[in-house]
């Protein structure tokens, strides 16, 4: 697909799938609600001299599980983009949590490498470590985007963690094309976040901000999938 087609499709995609957008917003709200309840409960428990460990652990576990579910949901949107399908992503709790775990592992593996290399080189020469580290972070950030799409496409952790092939995917799509799409996506996200920041923290402002946040996730995930569809 051409760059303009990718951006145009990704911008319009959320408007045609309001149900899925609402589902994602509800999940986001649950995370906020649980975090607020956990913090409030912990404060009350501490004031009363009770143990706050159980409240914190339960709250944290629920937030992690819902977060993994949301990551899996986003991967399904990427997959539909790779397939160039206009279908609506469906909530599949077990599958999406499992894929969310795979996504987390993929992110850790891709970004631990430049961190380790930078730390080792910095121990020898700090300037060299920073320069090489920044370059590696950029390369592996691009590779992670490909790895994320590879995971969405196949649900296979092994396929996603084939870093060599992920880097080759960058050249198959084209560095210039990937960079152009990422820059345009970043500009759109910055504009939307700026609009969100103007709305304040009132009830209406919070609701609109939540809608914008969900829209951004749909937009960026759809754009990633469509970008990868060139080689899928």
C-alpha cells in the first residue's frame, strides 16, 4: 500500500468499529478503577494499621492481566491490518492474554540487547557506549515493530523472535517508507494528545481523553499492520 493509503485507512478504521473501541475503553477504565481502588484501599488499610500487601498484590495482578489483554487486543487489530481486512476485532480473553504475554516477552528480548551492549561498551568508553547504544536502540525499535507484526500475523513467539528475519523485513518494506509512516503517525498522535491536554480533567474532558487514547491505539495498530501487509 502507498503511504497515503495506509494513513487514510488507519485514520478512518476506528470510526467504523465503535463497538470494539468501546470495549477497549472499558478495559482502560477498569485499569484506572482498579488502580484507584487499590491505592485508596491501601491508604485506608495503612491508616488503620492493617496489612496492605494483599490489596496491592491483587490490584497489581488484575492490572497486569487486563494490560496483557489490551496488548493482545491491539495485536488482533494489527493482524486485521496485515490481512487488509476491515473486520472488527473481537474480545477473546484467553487468547488475547496469552498473546499479550508473548508480546511482553518479545518487547523484553528486543530491547534487552541494546541495553546490554550499551552497558558493556559504556564500561569501556562512555561516549562509545552512548553512540552505539542509540544506534542499536533505533535499529531494534524498527526490528521490534517488525517482530510485533510477525507475532500478530502468526501468534508464534519463535517467529516474532527471529530478529534476523525481522531486520530483513525492514529492508523488504523499505527504511524510507517505514520512517515516513512512523513520522506521520507520530505527528497525528502528538496532535491528538495536544487536543486531549486542552480538555482538562473534568468528567467530560476525561471521557473525551479516554476516547482519544483508544482511538490512538486503534490508529497506530492499524497503521503498523497495513505497513507490514506489503510483505505478508
